[in-house]
C-alpha cells in the first residue's frame, strides 16, 4: 500500500515537531539505522551457522552459504515479541533462507503476532522451552526484563547454544554473569553524524531496505556508512562461533579450516571476467602460534570464549584490521551472502595471490578458551 501522505507536507512527522525539538529529529534515522544493522548482521550470522550446523564432507559444501533444505537446519529462537523481535523474525524469514518452522518466538502476548503466526512461525510464552530448543537464541526483551529472563533460562541453555543479545545498555560481561554462559554475541554500535547519515531513511519496510546495495554495504562492520559502525571484534566473534560449531561436532581443525575457506575464500568474478580468490586461512590466523604448533591432525579447535573475543584482540581480528585486501574480499562475501552484488571497480577486485594467508605479520596473541 502506498503512503497517501507522501506529498502532503502538513501530514509529515516533522511538521508537528516544535522548532526547539528539531535537534532530536536525527534520532529517527539513527534508530532505523541500528535496526537495519541489527537485522542484516543477524541474517549473515544465521546463514553462516546454518551451513556449519550440519557438516557431512567439507569439500562437498557448496559455495558460500547455499543452503540444502533436506538436511537439518539451524533452529532460531527469539525471546521478545516487540518491535525488535518482530522485525528480526521478518528479516530472517525473508532473507536467511530459513523456513517458518525453524523460527520460534517466546513472548508474553503471542496473540499480538498474528502476521508471523499466519506465516507459520510458532509463537508462545515459554522461555525455558525455547532456550532448550534453539541453537541460537536472540534476546530482544527490555533491559529491565533481562535479569529475570536470564535467571529463568540459564539451566536449560545447552552449552553449545549461542546467545545473541540485542538488548541495549547491558554489556556482554554482565550477560556472562547472568547466564553463566560464554557463547554470547552482542554487537555494539557507535554513531557519529556525517554527510551520509540520511542513508537509513525514516520509513519503509526493513526487509525492503535490506535489498538496497548501498544500505547493505553500509552495514558492513569494517566498511561502515551512515554514521553507524559495529566493532570489528563482533565479526571476529562470529567467525569463532562458526569454528565452535565445528568443534561441537568434533571436526578436526584442518577440516574446519577447509570448510571456512570454502565459504569465505571462494572465487569471485570481476567485470573483466577474471577470477580472484583470497588466500586460504591457516590455523595461526585463529590461535596463537604456540598453540597452533601443538595441534595434531586429529585435534579439533578448542571451544573459544566468545565473550573474551568481544573484549580483546585476537589473531583473526588483527588480521582483519591490518589487511585491506581481506576487508575488500569479505565485503564482497558479506554483500553476496545478503543477496546483493556490488558493482565491480574499474580495475576489478583486489589482486590476491594463491598462497596461504600466513600470520607472520600478526603478533602472537593467545585466545582465551573455555577449559
């Protein structure tokens, strides 16, 4: 349905705002920008984890994030059916490749989610049941509700489950205390007004906006736009979460790397018809050199403490920050995963060698792991 008030200035939101309050108008764009970032990042994470959740032969996994509906899929739980929870569920349904049967929502008033219920999403009020079922659990509740919810679900939360918090004002260290859990992801968004802050807009569907190339590119953590930026450690934690998924299935570290390389270092085409790929990741890109030397062929990676990865630099986060070529390549992967193809530059994509990506430039830095 079109907006009948679009060309009627007197009906616009700004018209009713007093001049003394105009300084607060940019908050609408900022709020929408945060929602767009939150939804796009959640979609990327779920598509990545969906591939990693059921692994047969790493070499048979299709190129990045093509999902097979015949195998067991990622189970996504959302606690909270307010604005954030609803927008997240809609984005996952439309953009992640997951079906309605793979998403469940626990909220105090499930009857208010008629649109999602009609699409086949199971909505109910039972936080403990949802926590026990989901492989990734999104927290979309109010900050005041978080302590009681964490106390309620912590005993039902499987050790391998990932908790993803979209609750503002509650730091990840506090979440770890409340949940007694280390597999937690929490994006932190920093905002600084600039010339392209209007890119987010103030109205329209979130899912429709995430089909826009400029908006998707602006949500990339290491290539931010619109004045909003997520810490690059968040993306590092996402990659370590994927490696944890492999370790949970006792996959040897070399097969975990093979799968990761198949997904993230795949060949990309350029406008000149050339094929470019990023050098393969090696174990030193994710653990300290000393620990890497101790790994045997049959060993799996350790289970990484995702809360610690959010709070300190790791070999992978250092590699990402120090390598513009890797940033450019992963920007292509990120946008392609979200269904957007970036226009190739005049000189094509960055030129990469076929040699492994050695981490000799990266200082040895141990990564905290769960005992």
